[in-house]
């Protein structure tokens, strides 16, 4: 009886937690699919009372938003593989304790996790590299994560040494061992890093705000932040209102535009998680506790 009562309490709490966290997302999603001219628009609803895709048509026909989607997709498609390559190669090298200066090199990298130069020195370095107002400012400054490297290195240190020894006996060199043996076995932890990196690139807006002035280099999240901030300050005609005014023939409003932009910025990365879910927990646990 006590077990049943305990299960009811646990599952009840989890259900309540799910409702509290999921409902705001669902509310935004429903508003983005509802006709803005509907008198009940904005009220509590579990499904659209007057289904309409007008807001999405308006958002996806705007040149600034379309360009920001291209920039965001581009930085994600380019940045994630480069990060995986750099992180995995460094992790493989540092997983070899016989490496000359192994302890000092590890301390050098770990030191950067606790101390940083700050925003102004970082900006000066980025400017000295001529990356200001460049697409590559989204890629190179954040191409390496020491925390991710430690996860991958710890995973590699837990792999059986016999695999590499057998490959060496067959005449394989270090590059062949890394590409054909180590990388396939490290799929769980690398999938975890892929998810982290993709989320980071897709949701990034601050680097776009700090390092770029060209509107053609703004990311989708940066455009979303601009729309939401302009709505909150009310100091100018917001971007969402401009879009709504440009589409007077469509049943849209500044509120429905904001909801649609939010969903466009959120849904792709949410849909990516189920594809990597089976690797996520396994990669995190093994990378954290081995070694």
C-alpha cells in the first residue's frame, strides 16, 4: 500500500511538473496557429478556435527573418562539425597519458575553464583577427569547449586498450585508429556533444549582438530578441507590428507575429532532441563517471 501511495505521489508530481513546463510552450504554439481576428484570441485555449497559418506565412515571407534563418542554419551546419572535430582530436591526444607534458597541457586547458579575459579583451582579440562583421565570428571564437573535451577524453580513457593494440599490430597508424576505431565507438558521447553544440549555435544571439552590425548577419534568435525587446520597451514601432502592418490583408497582429517567430526559432531544435535522445543520457553518464 505504501508503495502504491508513493508511486501516486511521484507520478502526480511529475505530471504537475510536466503541465507547468509544457503549458507555456503549448499556449504560444496554439496562439501562433489561431486567427488573430478571433475575438477569443489570447484567452486560455487548448486548441485553436479559428485555425490559421497567416502568421507563419507573414513571418516566412519577411526578408529579414528568412535571412536570419539562413545565417542560423549556416552557423549550425558549419560550426557543429568543426567543434566535434576539434574537441574529439584534442580529447584523443590528451587521453594518451604517455604524451610528453601531459599533466601540464591538461592543467593549461583546465585553467581556461575557471578564468576568462572578460568581454572587452575578448572583443579586442576578435577585432584584431578581423572577425567583426564577419560570418566566421560565429564559428572560430567558440569552436572549442574544454568541458566537452573533458567529457570526450574521459570516455576515451575508459575504452579497452586492446582495440588500439590490435589495430597497431595490423599496421594501422594513429590517424586510422582515431577515425576507424575510436570515433565509431565514441558515438554516444559525440552525439551528446552534437546536441549541446547545435543548441548553442541555434539559440545564440549575444555574439550576433556584440560582434556584428550588418543586419544580414543577424541570427534568428537575435531577430527574435529584437522583436520581443521592442515590444516590451514600446519606444518605437516594433518589428512585429511592422510585419503585421505590411500584411494588412492577412488576419495577423503583432502578438501573433511574436508567437510565430518564437515557434520558428524553437521548434527545429526541439525536434532534433528525439533523434539524439538514445545517446544523450548514456554519453553524459559514461563521460562523467569513467576514469
